[in-house]
């Protein structure tokens, strides 16, 4: 399976810094079996599409609204993203859930809208720290996937990228061990298999949560880890390029 390395800049970088980072990414060498994506903040999406023209890098958004248009001040639609040349969109990130009250039911609607408009949803799931302590992580993630993706058939699910991001590992410097990641990724693939059979083998499942050049190799070597969703380390061109190289040798 082709690997994906996707950078999530979150709410970082100003215009000048964004252009500089995109310029550095343009020079990056990308192994043939790796798909690279980058998700800058909304104001820099058009610049990213322009700057990365002629490369294989897909520009992604960090969120979108579930409706196609309407009186939703401050929101951005999938049609707008598509019209810019954006190819993917992160959906259901734990920060959206925690700070903006996003539920899996809303996330399901967003995923449907993205697929209708030919954008790749990068669907994020993952347990919180207390749920891991209580050993409820498998049940929690199963529930998230059931609500967000339970409606989908094999054809739809093949277009979806799933990112397992244990909340306790995001931006904390704590990383899931390679074994913890593999166990959860295998669990997710099994859930998808139960739903859509062998189409599960085509669904790429990324790991996210303090994934850095020094731990990526071990994480990416797992059978069910098909790449990474990278926050902090995607803000540095050198670190991001190192992660892309690791995916290429996985
Ligand atoms: P991190 O963020 O790599 O900074 O932990 C990952 C994410 O939130 O996607």
C-alpha cells in the first residue's frame, strides 16, 4: 500500500512563513511510493495550491462545513475548497471535537459532503488519556468509527483516509509505542473489514501524535500503519522531509 505523510500546520505560520515553508517543501524529494499532503490554515490554501503546482503534493484543508453553502458566517464549504484545487480535508480532529464541540454525527455529514465533491476526507479518531487508563481505547474508537463511518459502503470507504490520533499523544511529546499503534490500527482495519470486507485492505490508516523523525521509522514499519498525520514536526521543512524519507523506506 502507498504510504501517506500529511502535515497539519494547525493555527501556525504567517503569510511570509507559510510561503517559505511551502517553497522548501517544493524542493523536497518524495519517494515514489509516498503520497505527501499538507494542510495549511485556510488563508494560505490558495497560495499552497499555487506554490506546489507541478509537484505531487496534495493540498488539504483542516476542516470544512457539512453544508454546501448558506448563511454560516465564518465557515468554509467543500465546494469552495474543490474550486481552489484543494484535494483533501482533515475532519474530526480532536482539537475540533474538544474546542468546537464537533461530534461524530456532524463529522459523518462532513465526510459525506467531501466525498460528494471528490475530496479525500482524513478522518481523525482516537481515545483520550483517561479512556486509555481505563483500558477503553478499543471500545471508544469502535464507537467513533461506527458513528462517523458506519453508513459507508466499500466504494466510499476506499476514498477515506483514517488517522488514529490518541489524544494523549497530540502535541505532548508522548507517542504511542509501535505496538500500541499497531494494535489499534489492526483493530480499526478489522472494524472496517467487518463493514465492507476486503475493501478494508485499500483503506490507509495513519498514525498521529508526536510523530517525529526519531520515532517514525518504528511506527511506519508496522503492518497496519500506512503513514502519519504530523503536527509539530510538519512546521519544520527538514523534519517533515525526514518523515517523508522514513515513509519511503518503510
Ligand atoms: P503532533 O500533532 O504531531 O504535534 O502531536 C498531530 C496532530 O494533531 O495531527
